C-alpha cells in the first residue's frame, strides 16, 4: 500500500486546468494547492463556474490537469495510466454523486455490494445490510431504485460509498437534487458514517448547512483559492450528537 506524503491522504500542488477551443483559452483552475489529512472534512464552495466540480474530478483522477500534481494516498496520479488511476480509486476512495448513480436493475442491498463484488470479495451481504440499517433503510433492502424516494436513493449511495472502507470520500453536490428536509437527513447520514469510519471527506456544495458541517472550507473564485479556513475539530463519532456551527460563522455559499 502506498504511503501518503506527510501522512496526508490528498496533496494538490499548483493544479491548473486549461481548455483550448480554437484560439480561445479558458483557465478553469489556476495554481490551486492544498492538502487533506486523514479524517479531515473539507467543503469546496464558490459561485457557479468557479471550478469546483473540475477540481473534484482532478482530485479523484477522473480528469487530468494541464499542469500541477495530485497525490492520492501517496500515488502521483499523473504517473499512472487509466487502469492505474482506477486501481487507486477502487482501493482508497468512495464517491457520492448528485444524481445518485444507482444501478436500476439492482436492489438497494445489491447496489451497496457492487464495489466489493468488483473486487471479487464474497460474504459481503452482512456488511451491506449493516450500512443500510445505519442510514435508516432496514425496510428497503430489497427495493429497486425506482421504488425509492430521492433521499432514500442518496442514502443507498452513501452506504455504497462506505462499503469498501475508503480512506477518502468525494461527494459532488450530494444534496443538490433534494429538498431541504430530505437533504438534512442525507447530511446527517453522511457525517455520521464519516465520523464513525474516520474517513477524509471532500465535498463540493452550494448547500450552506452542508458546508457548515465540514471542518474546513475552501472557497474558489475565478479558478483560484480565495479562502481556506484551515482545519477545525473533527466531528464526534457515531452515536454522539454533532455540534452545529453558529449560524453567524457558517460560510455563505
């Protein structure tokens, strides 16, 4: 297993992403640098078009930078081919998407088991069942996505993200398709499981409540880091009430 530099799980150094169309050049990200430590929770915020989702894709090795480096769990992603990046993602990361990305022909519990089945592991149903119980879906194990509400589908996606015990979880607008009340339930599930597992979390969001629950906020503007609040104490583990930030200190999204 690769060892991360300085014990950080994610190292981003001078990351730049430029798109060229004809004689037009668009710098989506410019010289972005930060590190994420094990167990740290980081919200990436900023106006639309500031480069948030592009940054998340680069951090996860789903896209390649124009310059700069991303080290994920000690692996320099720029030195790996697509198979190598896929290996690192499968071994170290989990994902939660705005659009859930569940397989429609599989039940909730079958969707949760997919990542470990792709590794060839067996005897994984008890772990999948426990995760679904932890997100409040013990009565929905054998329902298909079409039979679940949006909030229930996202909680299945969260359980799936944690099944392989990732060292870092990437979440792209995980409450973006949900109403406020449903989004609150999803936020509680995400942070409860994350605190219990000690997983690093990097999320992109426009949701002020969600960003306010993170221990650190990185704000992008015009493709550059305009603010980095630095780490705050890691939230309490599962079973302990999580302290909400004072509304006056919550980041404005």
